[in-house]
C-alpha cells in the first residue's frame, strides 16, 4: 500500500513538555502505550529542552534552517541523529529557526532507521523499502513514483517491502528522508 500524506493533513499539537508545537504525520497506536511509534515535524524557534519519552528511542533530522545544538553537539541539516527518549536534551539554535523531522518509537517493539537521500534534477533512482512501514518525507523538490507525486513537506507512506522507482523530473534537486520502521521479533504488540 502506498499513501501520500499531505502537510495540510498533519495534526498540530503541543509538545509533551508544552515548550512548542509539533505536526503529527502518522502514528501506530499501542494497547497499553500512547503509541508504538509517531512520526512528526516541529518548528524550533528558540532554545528549549526536549520532552522525555522513557522506553522510547528517537531519530531526528533538521531539514530546514542551519541546524541545532543538542547538548552542545551539532545537528546539521539532513544528518539524522539517534538518541534515547530518556536522555535529557538541551537544544539551542545554530542560526535562526529550524524545521525538523522526528520519529519516536517504542524500543522493545520496533527498530528504526532514518537516512537522507539526494537525487539530482532529471534523474531517477530505485529504492528498496525495508521494514513493515517506510516513509519518504520530501524536504526539497518533488518526488514521482507509481503515478503519485509527493511535494516538499509531504510524505509517502509505504506498507511492506517493495522496490520503488523514484523520479525527479523537476528542475531542482530532490532531497528526502527515508524512515524505515521494523517490528522486533517476538513482540506482544
């Protein structure tokens, strides 16, 4: 199954710690947990602390703006970082507001990866999805695949492992973040 999720469909909500807002792209509900995983995008406009998510791991990438300092470690554009949800993170802006993409996932139930891909103008690339759920979040340009068009700020959700031919027919480079979420073996969920 392939599904385009437009940015106009994202659900805006406050951060768990109340220090900002996030746009929820998608989530998988849990039986005894708020969710098993959640993909969202947030605008960071000032120094703040990150919300704590015990029992979860996190993946985060900046896709607009210069970047962030997370506990004085630089997080530059399109360079995903992984950290534990329990880790206390103090965030500072490098040079003005940024927009980021984050995945929070229950570590006992799932494994996940986030990678940046770049396709030059007028090019195409075959991408193999791995895992139960894969997202392609377009951070710049327009992606075409399987007669679907995914624009900047939108996401393509893919269920199951398949091979996709991704085309960049536009005049600009195409940048996207590929997020793969795979269940761990022998999970109860």
